[in-house]
C-alpha cells in the first residue's frame, strides 16, 4: 500500500506523468497488435518467398518490382476509381440526408437511429442480404417481373454495379454521421444574419452552410475513401472473381497463394499511395481554405 501511495503522490505532482499513464494501456495495445505486426510485414516484404510458402532469409526488391506489372496496376487503378466513385456517390447521397436529419425536428432522433441501425448487424450478413436482393431470382428481379417492367431477369449480381452498390450501402453511414455532426453545430444566428442581409436560400447554403460543414465533409470523405480502398469482402461476394480489388489481391496472397512477401509489399505500396493522396488532398483543402479566408 505504501508503494501505491507513493506512486499516486508522484503522479499527482507530475501532470505529464498522469497523461502518459492514461496513454499507456492504449499505446501498449496499439504497439502489440498494430505496430509490431506492421513491422513484421515490412520486413517480410524484402525477404524471398519460401518454396512452400512463408519467407526465407535474404533480401530482395523483387516483390516491389513485381507489383508494377500491368496486371496488378490494372487492379490498383480499378480500386482507386471505384473508391473515388463510392466516395462521391456517398457524398451526393449523404449530405442531403444529414441536412434533413438536422432539420428533422421531433423526427431527428428517429432518423439518426435509422442511419445507425445497420451497424447492429454484421457487415457480412448485410452483404449476403444484398446477394438475395440482386440475384436472378432475388427480390428486385421478382418485383420487376411482376410489374411487367422486364421480360427476363436482369443480370445484377457479379457486376461492377453490384460492387458499387455494396460499397455505397456499407459506407454511406460513415459519410452521413460526420456531416451531421458539423451541421448540428452550425449557429442558426449566422443563417438569420445572412437572411437579414438579403441572401436567398441558395446563397445562404453556398456561402454559410456549406463552408461551415466542410470539416464534416472532409472527415466523411476520408472515412469512406480509405476503408473502400481496402475493402475485399464486398467485391469478393458481390463481384465474384471478375471484379477484383486490391484488397482481394492482398487477401489472396496471404491465404491461397501463400506469398506473404508479395502481399506485404502490395500492402505497403497501397499504404504509401493512400498516405500521399490524403496528404495532397488535405494540403489543397487547407490552401483553398486559407485563400477563401483572405478573400
């Protein structure tokens, strides 16, 4: 007990020590389950592949060079295009929904509950539910046939449209919630002042609401783009083997192909590209924001 009392007294005298003590459990968790595995993968990416899988002692850049084969670059390009398209679609759909929730009055909590409700179910279960909706004998084709809008079932499943629909469905709440948080903090007196000064609804939205909600838009875009870039379950189940994304490539290298070094190299190349894209995006955003403030 005396040792414990001395430790508590020392922490009381050292505010910075209290901060480090609070960070210690989370820091230890991240070190053990994130940083150390990441370092292991980084080392593996420079080692030769074993004959029966795994790695062998040595050093090589072969795996990084192999990634720039046109086959893998095509997969990378498709992944970036789909991730950007998913982010744009989520923004177009999510911003009006967030705006409606903020102005929902007594319905606000119910609408917010409906946005959060999908998180109560496993992402895998929701993806399988989309399969039952979009397959040839699924609910969508059955309704279209009953309404006599089509003569034969449409091929929806295992197409790029199915993958995009799955990505948007899975990540749309990650766009709505940050934008809602920004709009909910918006000071209504600013809109009233703009209205008194003669600004019409469109001008009030363009000059006041949209600029002040940009932190939520940026956070939502990052929360959608980065997970979509690494997604592999949606494209695997809804797109089949024809619609491979970079996440599928990495997952296959660590599972069926047992090529851990190449999978590690591909992971770090994508990580570097994503980090560079995010840094450029944030720098351009900050530059535009600074120029707008100057004006």
